[in-house]
C-alpha cells in the first residue's frame, strides 16, 4: 500500500471538538462536559500529532456531529465555545465522500455514516486519521490506514 499523504490530517468529531475547546482555553478541556474525559495534556498531545500537517480535513458528517455537540442539551443553547468552533471549521478543508463509496462497505453497519466516511477517506485517499474511538481505530488498523489513537498517543505512531 502506498504511504499516507502528509499534507493534511483527518480528525474525527471528538478530536475536532477537543481541538476547538482547547483553542479557546486548554484548561476548559477537562471542565467542558463533552470533553471532560480528556485533560490539557491530551489537547497538547493532539496539537503535537497535528504539527507535521499543514491542513486539517473534515467531512460534512463530522461537521453535523460537531454542531450537535456544540449545543447544550440542557438549555438548547449553543455553548460558549461555538464561536471558536466556527472559526476552526472555517480553517478546515472539507472533503465530501459520496454515499456509494461507503454505504456498501461491510463496516458501515457497525461504524455508521460518519466513521464509514472517515474509513473510506483514510483508505482510498490515503489520509492519516487521528481518533480516540476504539472501534474506528480498529477498523482503520485492519484496513492498514495511517492512524493515531490519542489515548495510545504520545506520537509513537508517526515517530514524534
């Protein structure tokens, strides 16, 4: 299999959210309910993993999930991080994946639309992925895609 492209990295939804929260205030990472399983050091590790890449890739599916996560389910109002997330989204490179490229993939039923599209981009376009989702990570490994799992992290996957 040809080497992964090194111009851009694809972040799954939770990694994009972690990045956005950390950009506003790294100390918010452990306080914000949608990222409280992470710490400031996880945000810093994410930034280190992203450092070799000029651009960040997203998909319409990831953006839809991100917008849902940015709404406070208790109040129905946007979180205070929304402006930072919108600014971050403006800086990303959106890549669409046609449904026919992933809907018939055997992983589609287990992964769902968003992660199946990520898997498709990682394999067909040789796009490296950063995730912390174990199931997605497992499928990416089996597909011989270039992937880093944040909680395994510390950058060993890419020699950092």
